[in-house]
C-alpha cells in the first residue's frame, strides 16, 4: 500500500486525471470528454485562426429544452418549406464561425433541407486549446441530451432528421441519431467516439456513414472495427470510410489537414445525406 501511495504521488497530473476519470466513465461521450486531459490530444488540435463569417441566410434560433431551460442554434432554412432537418454538431471548439459557414455550405448543397447548427456549449466558444479542453470536459451529458431533445421538438414530430458532426460532434451526431429514434433517417460522424452497446444501437433507425482516420491515436482503427461489429450484430446499416490521415484531418486549421481526403469525405457525406435525407 505504501509503495502504491508513492507511485500515485509521482504520476504526472494528467495521467492521474485520466486514470481517475477512466474508472468513472459511463458512456462513449464521457470517454471522449476525458481526452481533454490528454496533452497529446490537445496539441493535435491547432488553435483556429481568427475568422468572421457573415451569413446571408442564417439566423440564431431559441427553443425550450427538456430540462426546463433554453437551447440555441444557428439555423439556415430551406428556401422552400420543408419538413427535413439536418443537425450540425460542432467540434470541441464550440459553435464558431467555421461551423456556421460549413452549415450554410451544406444547406446550399442539399437544397430542400433546413440546417441547424446546435450549440452544445450554451454560448461558450473556445479560441485556445485550454479553453476547448475546459468546455468539452465541463459539458454535462444530461444538458447536451436536453438540448438535442429540444431541437427535435423544435423540428416537430413529422420532421425527418439527419445528423452530422466532427470530433466531439462526431460522437454526438451518433447519439443524436439514437435520441431521434424513428425520426432520424441519416447519420454522418467524422472521427467521433462510437457507441458499441448493442442494446442501445438496436434503437437506431438511421443508416450511419462513419468517416475515420487510420492514423487516429484516439478513435483508433481497432475502435472502429469494434463499432462496425456491434452495428452488424444489432442488424444496423453502416458504411465506414477509413482515410490514411490523422484525427481532425478535415479541419483546415489543423497542421495535419488533408485537403484531398477532406474533399472526398465531404463528397461522400453529401451523397449520403442526399440519398437518405434530401431525396
């Protein structure tokens, strides 16, 4: 016991934090949030360059959340009335102008779909790795689920829902699809933490397009294979595209940004969403 105590004292703080939190992990999303304490994970995400996006069609919207509070999102409505909605879910930086720009770009490409970029940080937007790690680790799972449920209610009971997200948002794209139940018809997740609980996956209505990175040190190819296996055992549809790239390869501010892989991943995502949501 004495030697164990001494060992704990000399462990680096970040490793001790990871060990402590790992024993308490209860879900894939909480597992991913713990990566905020990993210095390698933080350093893999270069701080975004200053950027201002002036939207032509988007506007902020508010909606009641299931916890009695209020949620927010940035909505780009279809020019024609539509009951189709795409929930866009931000990276660990929060709902910044890069995500708003991507949401508007996707809406233009899909056409007859309302796009809402959900704010899962309740207004907080990070500009540094430290802030991003803080916001991601402090984001409460119950609050995030309440925001998603509020967005579903905002879209309405007859709405068809698609989801897409990157990194932190990649895992929450899948969780949003699970929460949406029969209303959800398409889910795209970029290098987010997958769900491998077959009991939970049986509630999934939508097919999933999983876009992953073969050099990812966190959402590893082994984790992706486990996810594929769990989906197949739960009799769910999944398509996986593994790129020879690093985590967050689709983020232009990342030093390991892969322009070719990003273009191909985006093409696949839009094609998938057109097939299952926008048709």
